[in-house]
C-alpha cells in the first residue's frame, strides 16, 4: 500500500524497534536479499522508496523511465499491501530522507541492495558511515549482478576490459546463487505504532500531462513483478527456441523484452538464469546454442555494469580518451531528422519511430540507428545516448552508455570505428520482407520488398503505384551512404593522426 498523508510522530512516541528496507533499483519482493535479511531480524518492517532528484551527481530519469517508475511503484505498493505491509514514498535528498524516516519509525537497522555509479555509491558510503556512528546497524547486500564488480578481476588484479575473457571467467563461476523466494506475508509496523507519513505517488507527477505521448508505451508494457514474470514465461515458451538464429530479426519480435524489468529490478538476473537452467531440463528443452546466446546477452549487461563501477563518468566521457578530440559535427537539423525518423533510410526511421511509440527498439536496429548517427551524420555519441536516456523505458545508467560507446568505437572492447553499418543491406538482411519497415513507416507500406529498404532506387512507376512521393510523403536520404562512410573514415584518420 502507498500510504497517504503526513502521520509523522516524534521519537518519544515510537513503538517497538523496527527495521527499514530502502528500495532503489530493486522494485520487487522476489529474490530480494535486503528484504530477506531484514525479515530475518523478526522486527516490525518498513519499506521505503526515495525519489532523489537533487543530490549532487545523480542523473535524473528520462521521461519514459519516469513513466515506468510510476507504474512500477504502483504495482509494488499493491503487492506489498496484499501481503500485509506498506510502502512509504518520500521525495528529496536520500541521505536526509532516510535519516528522517529512521527517526520517525524508530527503526534500529537499515538494509539496502548495492547500486553502481560514483554519485549513488558516494551517497551510500557517507550515509552508512554516519548512521553507523549514530548507532544504526546498516547492511548492504549484493543483489543486482551475478558477481560483485570489486571482487571480479583478472589474474593480475585488474578489471576485465575485453568481453570474451570476462564472460569466460564469469561462466567458470557457474552456477550462480539460488534465487530467494518472495515472502508470503510481510510484518506490519509495530502494534499501536502510527506509520511514518508518505507522499502520494500522483504528487510526484511522473506521468506525462497533455498531450499524452505515453499511450503507445502503456499499450506495450506491464511494469511490475507480475509483468516481468509474464515476459519471462512468454520468452521461454517461444523466443528462446530460435534465439541464436533469429534474435536479429526485428520483424519476428523474438526478443525477451526483459530489459526494463531488469533495469528497475522487477526481476533479478538470478531468477532469469535459474529459469533458463530449468528450461534445459524441461520436457522440451531449447537447443544449447539458444540458451548460451541469451546467457551471453545477460553477460554483456553484467560487463556494462562492471564498466560503470570503474568509470564514474561513463555517460559523459569516452573510455578511449582519443575520442575527446574526434571532429564531431554539431548539426541540429540532422539530429532532429534522426530523432523523428525522417532520415530517408527506412530501417533507421522505423527504429526511431518504434522507440518514440513504444519506449523500446529492437537490439539489432539500435545498433544500426546508433551507427548511422555517429558515423553517417558524425554526431557526437553523447547526443544519441541522451536521446535514448529520455525515450527508452529501459534506459540503464550502465548499458545505455556502454552500448553507445561500443558503436562509437570509444568504449571498452568496442566495435572498430571503421565498422560502419550500411542501413540498406542491414534492412535487406534482417527485415527481408520489409514487414518491420512497413509497420513503423506506413507511407512505404505499398512498396514491394525489392525497393522498401531503398525507395530512392525504385522506378518512378513503382513509386507512383505505391503512393510514394520522395521529398513529400517520405524524405530523400539526408546523406549518401558511400560519401558518408568516406567522410567518417577520414574523420577517424584525422583523430588518430593528431
């Protein structure tokens, strides 16, 4: 239940000493180590979420993620209420808010699951030291990753910088720990104790006002633990069986769609791995290559978070500092065309329109649109990362910059800069019938598949029959692929020679 009203009380009137769980990017009851440890104390329980948008260094959520957070907190509050507990919501600087809630509730111990990034970790470290000094027992728990980054290093003691040996070493630690079950019941605050007051979720204004740009997102997603479990079940019933061969096909939609649920901690990576391992021993086990390929995708997520742990300015500074002198072009016109899905390259435009409509984009298409922005248009990768941060429901502080830096060639174990995706051939290979393009670029829906990925090459009579007027109903390409590729390689040569 999300508690309304103030209801705060002075320390002198507190009841039985209680325990507080501070929820962050772990909005779940299943496999939640901090919650399990708190319950083991056998005390009255308080569950708290703090919306901190003011502490120095914290990156505010993008608009799509704010929409998701509202729905996720509402779902979590319902699940907590169903089990007899309550969810407190507070807004403000986390260090101050958590201290105030401890005072109001009479909690003598505090539990949280660890998070990554320089600013969050600094807040946690300072708060833990201050509270410990004041007599509060504070425990942090490892929950969101398969392995603790600070303890997962090479034989020489340094962090892994290349994914393949990282993943090989991580697989050698198999199996991960067994997921922890969700509690059937949650203890309420102590008898006779008035709970600390909570903000009303609606007062946080996380949802968009008119015009409601999130209607397509709402139709596409069910935030919360129940939605996460349903996505995992659906993937194991269908997508996993051809994942290795067909995961790159945006027209087939075989993705797991678990990314936003993982980002907000509505499901744990341990629960997903356990489900995959169970599927191997099921009545109709998927082929090994399918399971291993999906596990490797979870491994890339892990690798991204390990990078974040050692690169605090991951979203703002290139890992390869040579790219600080890359000759990017600041062109608002082409950036706007890319954002709107009006580049004249159908696969790129389809991906950008899917993103705006649903808050997500197929992974293969993400690579194509990112490459197009960074290499065809020579726009700074940070401009693309910022747009994805605002529009993706799964905008993750680790994966989002890691993926952009991988495409740009500036990250750890990045793709070589000279790997420049051709959006036409990518479309022909991975959307061979043009169904994905036709769905998201309906003005091209009547074009035959031979022309749908390069409409500017179609004969005039074909365009006319399909109702396509280039430059009017659909734009001409804003750059020519061959010339853009040559320009990008020249820019890279300029950077490396300077």
